[in-house]
C-alpha cells in the first residue's frame, strides 16, 4: 500500500503544481474569484468510495475539479456500546461515526441521502463543508423510505464534521449521527504510511456505565450534559484489542480526528507520542510539536506523528476521567525493533527516597556497580557514603557531623564511635532510644531504625563517617552489616 | 344466483370489524408545543370525538373493497407513492405481513383522508391530536412528567425491525388507546406545521429543518416526544407512506357515535 501511495503521489505532485499556480493566478487577476471555485466539473462523474471507521478512503489523486456522487444511507440499528450493553444508534452508513467522505477542493458534490424504509425517524444532513443554508440540511430532510438529492461545490479545503440536524437535533447527534468530510487541498495531502479515522462522541443512557442490557437514551442526562459514555468510534473498545489501530516503527501516521459531541469538547492526546503536526480545528494552519489538541464538539483536527519505538500508544480524551471511567480510550499498536537511544525501557528499579533526589547520586551508582563486580574500594565507599549521608543523615547530624547541642549527638570526633567503631551498624539497623553520653554531653532522644537502607548503603555511610571529621578511620563492609542484620535483635537496653 | 357485487358486499360486511368506537374529548385551552403565534399563550381546541383506536389492516381492507379506486394497483400515483400498502400480500388480501388487528401503515395522507370520509369522519387536526396525546391513564395532561416522556421515548429507541403489535394498548383518561408506542399518525394539517406566524423569524418555512432552528420556534424544547412527532410529520408529502405511519379519524363533538 505504501509504495502504491507514493507512486500515485509522485504522479499527482508532478501534475498538480501547474494547476495550483493557475488557480492562484486566476485569484490574483480577478477580484470576484471565488476561493476554491476551479470552474465547472470536468471528466466523467465519480462515485465516491466511502469507508467505515477507522478506515479512510484513498487520496483522490486528481488535479482537476470533478463531479463526485456521494450516496449515504441512514440506518437505525441496535449495536453494542460496551460489553453486554446495547444501544439504538442512528447512523450514517451503518456505523458510528458515519462513513468517511473524501473529495477535492473545487469538486461538485452531488449528494444522495437515503432514509432506510425500516427507520422510524425522518433525517437530514448538515455538512460543515457546505456553503449554503443549513449546510444542506434544509435540502435533505427525508422521511423513512425516501431519498433526497442536493448538490454543492466544495469551496473550502479542510476536515469537516457532518451531522443530522433534524429536530430534536441534540437527540439525533447523541444517537451517533455524525461523521467526517475531508476536502483535500488541490495539491493533495502529503503521503503518509497510515491514515485513520477516529471520532469521539458522548452518549447518554438511562442505565449506569456498563449496566448490562439494552439501554435507552436518557434525555434528562443529555440536557444536563452528564454522559454515561464518552467513546471513540461509537463504542467502548471499538479500537482496542484485536481492533486496535496498527503501525510499524519508522512510519508516519495521520489521524483524522473528529468530535461529534453532542456536548463535550475533547482534549485529544496520544499517550507516549508528540504530534509533529496538527492542523488544528481541521483548518489550514499547522501547529507543530503538540502534546494535546483541543477538538470542539462539531469540530475536527488532522494530527500527524512519526513512530519511533514499538509499544501500545493510548489515544485518550485527557479530561482523564472520561478515559478511565467512561470509555474514551483507543490503542495504536506500533510493532518493530526497539531503539534504546530513543527510549530505553526500564533501566533501574530502585528505592526512591524523596530527600535524596537532590544530591547527585552518581557516586552511589558507581559504588553499586563496583560492589556488584566485587571491586568496591574504600574510596568509592567514602564517596558514595558522603552522598547518602547528605540525603539521609545530615538533616539531624548536620552536614558537618556536629549534630545539634542537646538534641542530636555529634558524629565528628566522636568518642562514642571511637569506643566501638562497629556499634553504629547496630544503631542504623535497630535504632537507638534513651540516654547516651557523647563527648561528655548527655543526649536523651530517639533515632528510628534506618530500615530503608540496604547493607551496601549502610556500609558506605559508616565508612564515610569513620573517615571524616577526625574519626579513627577504618572500613565497614556490606558483610559486616549483613552479619549484624542476621543477629537476633538485642534487647533495647543492651546497646548502652 | 347472487351477483358479484352482492358477494363483494357480503364479504365486506363479514370482514368489517365492529363499527369504530369514537370517544368524546372535552377540548379547551391548551398549551401546544407549537404555539399558533408567538403572542398566543394557548390554543383553543373545540370539543371533538376521536377514534379510540387506529384504523386496522382489516378495516382498511374492507374500505379498499368497497372503494376499489384505493386499491394499491388502481390508486392514482398522485395520491399514493409506489410503496402504498406494499406489505399486503395482494391488492385485496392482507397476508402474513399484515395481520388484521395490526394498525394499517404504508398509507398516504390522501388515502387516510378518503378512509375517514367513508366513516363520516375526518383526520384530526394537529392540535386535536396533540391534545389527546397529552393524556395518560390518569391525567388529561401528563406532559410534564419525566416518566411519561421516558416511556414514549422508549418506543423511539427501538428500530422497527420487529412486526407491529396489534391495537388495544392501555386506555387513557378519555378511553383512547395507542396514541403512543405503536405508530406515527397522520393529521389533517400535517403540512402546515412548518408555517409560522412568528414575526421574528420572517415566516421562514425551513425553520424546523435544520440545526437550531427548531429550538427557536418550539415552546417546549424538552418535550422530545412531541418534537419528534412534529419533525416526522414535517418530513412528509401527502402521497408518502412509511412502515410506521398509520392514522385514526375524528368527528365533531355533536356527531353521533356510530
């Protein structure tokens, strides 16, 4: 598909610019020139190929304005809205959202709206891409078992919502009567690897979210704008599991994203991707490097991004309760080789202590690696211990080891440590409560056990302490700590 | 030897259901969802009589036998589109898809009007129909009750793929049945529902046909049940038929109940 697309695009690219210049020249010469009116249709009439979501019709690949015949049937039918839950949808073409329509700017569109004979309701269509009263609605009001025809010229390029506008309008839209019309610019859109059709809608049922069985429309909830479901493509799970959108790494994906409403505005976001280009509001201006784009009810956007690394990318309405409690989730599954230079996956899974986030823990990482390979030196221990001390110990014992008089005993030049350099191992593991005398002063306080520290960390911290501030030096190794940790806890008084 | 016309007459007498029952409705000042003009708060509905049940297939079959110009194979195209009575087995036989006690559907406004005239009656006006349809089993006007609205909307929420039920639903406070939950019904003035006397909208005849316009002209925009009736009737031309569209007839209050 990709190569065919490029081949065709090359033909179009070669042929189109001339025509585009001709249009521009006509516009410059003639002030009464109507934007996007490239004259009467040429060639044989073309029957538009409509697609069901999430598929998008192939590019028109035309460089002249044509007469395009669109035939769309309205079908009222029961379909699942969630697992075990059905709803009576009113549809354009049998799907929610309705069939995707693709034409070229300047095309003359002959539109046939058919209302299936088994339908109960009259329907019509308002295409936002139509210039004319009601967007075609007044000309397409159709009773069940009838067909209406009207013709319009697609003057403006862009991505447009269409919807039913029969009274009660809100109810027709709430039942799923919306879809997208793409009016390609004369030169076409840049070829991409994948084009997909995604449309958000909010639904109102008398039963609660995921309440099983057939659920009728809840008019009160719709008027109060409190939806039961907010979903992509008409049902919870319409684009997940086996039905997820797919792409490979190193491809460009274009999403035509609409929002049918009827009520909610969408904060459209793809978790783990950044939109390289967004034609926001479906218009011609492009915003680049976008995280979340706002899609109004009755509006649309064209978003494009390049896939770099494999995984599941989640499409959400970032009004996030809608995603996780009302169904607004879809998946784009990207397959292909990993690229660790772009995204590593999980590299380290370790304990995180908030106050330790500040100091640079490079030395700790270095010590951890050295310990793992059995080549840990005393110097590495001291460096790592200093960083750990800053995060864990310095709050009370102070960065200079002097402690606070009367509250936290000093570690600097400590006769308490000098008397038994291994004693602090036990204190860190079990804590220390009650009166102690350090450098001639009494302290009666509580130090909790530092149970969050592992053997390596305790060894490093204490080696740092022993080799700092006039203490006697020496080294505590992880095995020393492990030995004490394995001993039965001494009675609280035993240490003093 | 009986003549063929005598046989036809006998057949029609045998087929004809018991004479249609008309019940009295008091009429009065009534707040329509479609005010006659912006200044009038209420419309006045004169007392009238209304058929208690919609016209059935059996009744309409008897009618086309006595009025063969309304058979589907003889009717003027001007008066009925090609799908007129298309669900019947033959021009003069009902068949499996049109049970006798089911309301007749796929009838045009012209045909419905002719039928009512054959019964010495006429089609009800929209205001008469709306007045009658506001009632439920215990109240003359149940329209403000959310439960009433919910029940009516429930019918709309099911596509019409299953066969229609027979007539004979719950009677309302006047003794009228099946105004909701079974079929759409023709009214005499269906094609004037879009005409407005509201000077603010310059008599825009399209006002119900597109987004937002309906909300401007309807008094009761929350009454979707009525709104959908109006929208449905507005979409029709007099020769049109649909699989859910039938009718019942009305008479003046002083008419004899036959």
